[in-house]
C-alpha cells in the first residue's frame, strides 16, 4: 500500500446516525455496520451532545488501540 504524502488530502465519505458519547468525551456513530470514531476535540468544538442525530464526513484511519484499520470523523454537525 502506498503511503500518502503529508500534503495529500485523503478522500472523505459522508455518514449519518445517532451519536453515542463515552465518559472520556469521544464518541461513535454506527453507520452501515461500521463504527465511525468521533474524536473528543471534534465533539468539544461542535458542542454536540450524546444521543444527537448527526451527519458528517469520515476518512480511513488506523486504530492503534485495536491494531486494525478503522474510520474517523473529520467533520460533524447535528441534524
């Protein structure tokens, strides 16, 4: 697999669903059978709370904790 250069923009894909926020401030949205990780910083900036219906865009991201590929939101808004 080719590594992306730092200045190459990764393709983002749309998602929508119910937001579940953890005690640690990060969250997840289940979308088409995949868990989209929502970083705590993104939630803090948006002000969106637990159980809100949201939409946004996600990119592929490596999950270091699980040592596997996953998905991470790069934008989020309440709908």
